[in-house]
């Protein structure tokens, strides 16, 4: 069997601080994104119909939201893809949030999701096939100290893992 995409180097251990968690989540309709520039697993530009992408920030309480990626490899079928999940937890159930959720889920809408992690790095999920809302959970809880919230799961299946997004382009993407 021929080798392709040869390994061209290793990875040095980082001396930087490493923090878990998510700080910000930005979402746009994937149908508005007309293209992006990606080099070496970093998106350095995003173009949209009308010239400006319309990413909206979805604010949440600290230490509540997350993302994960899992590679899926089937040796028998020769397939490899990445399952990506972003979990957004919105505290306090109310009509404004219920209306926003309707817009996220209407017609099994495909979305482009950018997540800022606690290391101040931005990551793109659903950039090619779109991320779709696959679960919404939540409720009132039982006791006064319980969560009263919505927990929304966005899922994407992409041929590559999530690329980093250049932080210098974020401000121009926001609606």
C-alpha cells in the first residue's frame, strides 16, 4: 500500500498554560457563508453573501458549555471523519431564548459555529457540512439551587478536525 500525506515532523511539548472550558460561542447560518480561506489548519478569512458574515454571540454562564471531537475510522470501509459536538447551556428558560432556539432548529438548519476556548483560541465547527442541532434538554429542576436552563447540542460530521480561526478576523464577522 502506498503512503500518502507523509509525517513531516513531530510535536514538541508545550510550555504554555492549558485551560479547559469555553468562553464564547458564535453562530451563523451556514448558507450565508460563501467561502473561507484555510491554510495549515487555520481559517484566516471568511466570506459571506452580502459581503459580511453575520455571526451572533450566544452568551452563557461560565463553566457550563463545551465542545468535543471524535475521529471515526472504519478500516473495512476505508472511511475517516470527525464527529464534532458543541454543547451550549443557556440559563433561565424564557421566551427570548425559546424564540432563538426555534430559529436554530427550523428546517434542521445547517450552522457554522465558532468557539473561543479558555486558551483564547477560536475553533470552527461545521465549516463544510454545517452543524445541526441534534438535542435540546433542560427544564426547571426540582430544588431552588437546580439549573433552570436549555442545553443545546450542535453536531457536525467533517472530513477534518476543527481548524483554528485567526483571532484577528473575529470582530469583522460579528453582526
